[in-house]
C-alpha cells in the first residue's frame, strides 16, 4: 500500500526525488569527484600537448579511455580546478558540483525522451511505469552520480539519437550517436539496431557524423596533427588490446566491480592481481571462449529485432541494445547498470498492454525480479566475484530475446496469410 501511495502521489514521489538529489549532492561533493578527476586529467594532458592515455601510476593500464573529443565535451567543467599531480586536483569542488547538476539534467531529459520513444497503452501508464523503474534503479543511479561518472551523459545522447531517428532526423541522430560513443564506445553496437530497422542509409549519415565529431571538430581545436596523434593513441592503447588481439592476456580485468562477460569468464578461469595472473587454461583458449560467447550474444540480439513487426515491443529492442554495452566490453563497472531504469521501463510498458499473453508477462516479471535482486547483490562482495550481476543480466537478456523471437514466429504466419488473401 505504501509503495502504491508513493507511485500514485506526485507530491510524495517528488519529495523523494528532491531529497535524493540534494542529499546525494552533498555526498558527491564530499567524496571529491574520484572519476571526474580522470576526465580532468585527460584535459590537462591535452592542454599540455601530451597523451591523456599515459597513466603515470600504471603505464600499462590507461585510466583515461575515452575518445579525444571527450576532453572537448568536459573542458567547460575544468573551471577552477588545478592539477597538482596526476589525478590530484585542488579547487575541484566547483567542477564536481557543476558536473553533478549536468548529470541530473541529463537524467531528467532522458526521462522525458523515454516517455516519447517507448510505446505504452497510455500516457498515464507510461508515467507510472517510469516512476517505478526509476525507484527500482535508484541505488545504482546514486552510485553513478556519487562517483561523478559519465554514463548517464552517454545514455542521454544515445536516447536523443534514438528519438531523432524515430523522427527521421537521421543526420542529427547520427551526430548525437557519435557524441554518445565518444563518451562510451561500446554503444556503437546500436548501429546494428538502426540498420536492422530498415534504415540502411543511416550508415551514410553515421559516417559523416563520425568524421565531424571525431576528426573535423577536434582538429579545429587541437590541430589536425595533434588530433591524429590522439586518435592513434586512443586506438592503440584502449581499442586494439581488446578488439584486435589473440590473447586474453592483453585485456584481462578480474576486478569484482567489473561484471562484463570477459571479467566473468576470467574469474572462472584465472586468478591473481594485475600482471601476476595465473590461468587454469591457456589465455588463448579463454580469449576464444569469450569471442564465441560474444558472437552468439550478438547473433541472437540481431535475430531478436530483425524484421521486428510489433510496435508495442519496440522498447524491448532498446533494452537489448543497452544490455550489449554492459556485458560485451573489456570491462564494465557497477555504475553503468544505472541504465536499468530504462530497461525496467521498457519491460513495464510492454507488459502493460492487455494483448500481451499472461505467460509472457509472468516470465518477464520473473526475469526482471532476478535482475533487480542481482543488481542489489553488488553490496555483497563475494557475490560479485561469482558474477551474480552479470548472470542476472544475461538471464534477463535471454528472456527478452526469446520473447521477441517468439513474436516474430507468431506474426509471420499471419503476415503470409494476409499476403495470400491479397493475391
């Protein structure tokens, strides 16, 4: 009854959100902007015409992993901050607070976009489901904000790209998409979503947007030669060790806070600390296992939305392609699961339709409950080492994929029958 009252009352819900925002503002300020310092370090390095991918504390493991253009996006937040040594700043408070409020705005605008792009039986139902989804994901959203991370900013640009795509504003969509992957490159998987939605010409807009966002604009600011150097450094130090390698040794990350596929498999077949790892089987075989699993995940994801016909399940397609950047990268830490509010929202809207069969609703609710419990399990460190969050996410992904594939099987015979009747 209390939960229903909170959801149904805009005043109570609003009060909870306000308390959350301002209490977390104080906490975030007190924590000192741990992850923001990585971005500011990158800016300082670029200003000094140095590579932001050099890590003085661990030369083999760069902390700044973003595309060079990200320094342009985050430069306005340097404000009064002054780097006194790598990853140590003085007068950083204003930067932390400004970044925090921009993330809050990104969260707000993301919610507004979701109400427009995810189908629902009614506006009232959509708003109610968004409230529920937001409250369920609140601990992870708080974790993202308190760490001054940037994944909510990336999410906003990705959702904006989807909204513009649905409105047939393809170039603007592609530009927003390019900005999103500047912040978080694994979002690039969404290009397949756009293509499978029968918008093949989107590739042309996307290619133009990449040239604009990754080459033209940064070159106007950095100079062509320095930007070219930064792009090469980004590729060699962050992309190549994962995408173009034949051994797990080049990208191993066994941190319990990483719940991606490579980390989950690595924890099963390896142990130890950085550069002192021991493997139960050769790293080459671990790499092959990860590549095979990744390929199968991609294949079934593509199959799930290929020729998708039911409009009411469009939100589930978004959910699948937001899960891929969580489970497939070299590593992915807890706070990126703050995106769960989008995924929950898509599911709740879908099962709100009366025409969705009861058994499908039941399976989706069970999968969502498992995902919810696994997301809260991050508070128990031994469960993180068992990759519980990863396993819960993959179970949820499997149920969504199976649901969409079964929809396609159900719709196809009807579609063929209609074609035959027209003949």
